[in-house]
C-alpha cells in the first residue's frame, strides 16, 4: 500500500508499508525513464536534420551515423538500475535492494544490532558534491551507502533517514528495558 | 574551499557556522593543484549554487585554485574580492609569468585587499589594477593566545629566538653570517632556531664550524600551537627576511613581549611602533649592530606593557569589520555582461590581452554547456546548519528536517 510519493525530473520516491501490521517501512527510489527517452529522441532527430541539411545522400553513411549516435547515447545515458529500495524491519534489521533493468536484484541485509547510526553526509568528488544516506556499521571502517547506484536528492533521503533513526531508537529502548527488567 | 590535505577530504563544519570544502584535487607542486584552467568549473559551480553564495573571496597570488575559482566566479556573474599576501619581484622569469597571471585575474576583480601599503604599491604596479579598488587591511594577532610568560626567563643569558622557514626568501643565509659574529662579540647570548627548510643544512654546518652546539639550539619544525611556548623562552626575536609584505611573526613576538630585530624590507616598517622594533638593512654587519643595540635597551622593556599595547593596536575583530566594508563595496559594483568584461582584458597586452579574451570566452561557453547538461534547478541548496551545543541538538535537527522538506 503506497503511503505517499513524490518525484522530480530524475527520480520518484515511494513510501509503502506492509499490510496488515504497517510495522515494516519500505522506501523506493525509482529512476524516471521519460527524461531519458525524450533526450535520446531529440538527439536522434537533431542528428537526422543535420545530415539532411548537409545533403548527405549516401545511405550507409546515414545508417552508420544514426547507429553511432544511438550507441553513444546508450553508453553515456543508459542507467542499468531501475529501482533501489530500503526496507526497514525494526525488530530485525534493514534490507538494501538494487533492482536492475535486466531483472537482477541485489540484496544486502544489515542486522539491526550492527547499525550504530544512519547518517546523511555530503560527498565531494573532483567534479560535484551530493548528499548520501549512509549507515555507520559496527566493526566496519567504511560507511555503508543505502543507495549504491542512485543519487536521490536530499528531500527524498530525509524521510528515509527519519524512519531509520526511529527504528534504531526503538530497538535501543527495547534492549535497555530488557536489560533493566 | 580548498584542496584536500592528505586524507582530509570532503566537508568539515567548524565553529561559528564556517563550512570548509576539501575538494579532492591532488596538489602537484608546493601545495598547489595542477592548473587545468577549466577542470574546476563543475565543482566550483556546484558549490556556489548549493551554498547560495553572493561573493567569492580568493587569497594568495600563487594559488592556482584561487585564480581558477575567481575566473569561473566572474564568468558566472558573482562579485569577486582578491587578497594578496606576498610581495613579488618584476625581473626574473617566474615573477614575470606570475605577474601576467595576476594581471589576468585582477583585470576584472570587484575589489582587492592588500596587507600593507607597500604591498598595495607592489600589487598595483604588478597587475595594473586601479589603486582606488585596493583596500589596505593589515593582518592581526590573537592576543589571547600570544601572552608573555608570567615571569621572564631568569638566567643571565640573553636568548634570541628565530622562528621561520629556513629558505632563501626568509634570509636564512643572513643568519649563517650573523649568528657566529654575535656569539663572538657577546659571550652571554644564546640562539633558539625553530623551523625547517632547505637551508637548515647550512645552519647545522655553521654550528659545527664555529662549535656553537651549546649556544645555538635547533628545534626543527615547530607546530603553530607550540610557537608561543618557544617565543616566551626568549628575550629578543630576530627576523631576517629578504622580502615581507607584512610579517605576522613579529606581531606574535611583540604580543609575547619580545623585542624585535628585523630587516627593513617590504611592509615590515609599517607593522610595529619604533620603540618595539629595531630595523636593519639586510646586511650581516648592520644586523649585528642592530642586535647589539637591542641587547643594550633590553632592560627597559616590559613584556606586559608591550602585550597590552599590541592588544589595543591589532585585533581580528577589527580586520573582520573592515573586510565586511570591502564586501559591501564589492556587492554594490554594477553587473556587467560578457562584452563589457572582455574589453577589460584586451588592455592587458598585445598578445596576452587577446589570449585572455579567448580564455574567458571559452570559459563562458563551457559554463553555458554545463547549464544545459546540469541545470541550476537540479542542484539542491544546502539547508542552513550550525553546529549545536548539547542542549540545542534536538531543536537544530528539527529545524534541519523542516528546511529539507521545504
């Protein structure tokens, strides 16, 4: 059951909860295909118009240049990932999933006891800077990224981070009760 | 914004709302990144948009990242301020090239700041910048950190402290001549030399040659946090620089109550009042004379009085207020389009002018291309976030969440 969703030009965020208990929180980030399709079509059209203007009559040249443009666009813009999900099961842990367009799904489960804290960090590369949601995991030196392939905006990461914090806090409080009582 | 230092890379939040970006560009020579001209355009554009920047302030003529950042900021229409911290020559090949690069950057800067009047004269001559655009704001010293010792060092010896990089520019060769002569003339003088560099070997050789191991102590590189403890162990501070735009080191020494002996170069005469400093020509004999004069007037010096005077004369709050005035002046400068700006570069020289115009036009085209590929609307603005005190943590987090979700 979809609780709420919103999107921008590149991604759509969806928040689901599992019926009947709503204890499990599911957060999806889906890649928008329409943006990609529009760009490919306009680039191919542009290529075709250019060749017509140049009055290129040779069919093989036309064919190969269109094919080359198509391959170049696919290489530059094709995103093999269709969707990434974070499934929060407060009593057990967090499952991170990456769904590929080919149908392959990569799962990664982190037990709740191993998660120290979910954090929002700013990552700086030589050409850009973006926000990412990561988990500080007990025993690991490096942060574990919640979204390995996609870079959703901060607006989409904050509700997921809030849910993760709530789940970790809940678990910590129940553990303290058990130790006291 | 700066380049990464070792494994310090990414974003750091400091106190007072200061945020530092350590961009992972590797330095390739003397702590400078490789000058790629246009390579830094994407990251600089991203940072300027996401942080909602109004004005870009670059420091130091020798920083490639600074020149590139100022160039890209001007292309994107931001107001730009440049601060020059050093004096440079005019005659050697390195200086000629450096001055040409500076001319390029300063041709279109909104305002400039220099750290002394001598530095202003030097910058204006090197770059052809209008003097009306240049403000003089001297550096200051943290008087709270650099306090004199509660009690003066009590032995009969007079201790002369030298803390500087041991390189040619800082007059390390002068020290090699001066130290043995002073030690010969006055048996009660000892030296403490802090700092490291290529000329350290010459100083070690001088020690061996004149058997001064017990009178000249070499400390090696001194971290800034330990400079005060080294200074307060001495009576006199010796600065032998061959060129200096301002010299914060003598400010720190004066704040710790030391009498200063320095070469009369660059902006040094503008820094301290005449009764706190003895100036000499950058010549070994004159420096020895100055040191002897300093030794003779040393009993009249009260470190605490000196410190109190320095506290009133120099403060970083004053520097901040004056810098803010420069920023306000820069923000009032009119916006100019590409054609008007490009015409300023043409006056830089017959060939250089045309080259600079070409560089700026290509930068402008690359910026437009980047706007198509990654529109400014796609770059998220960062919510305001100031490091909380402990009891404020939950309020700050709630505020952060509200800003993110809009």
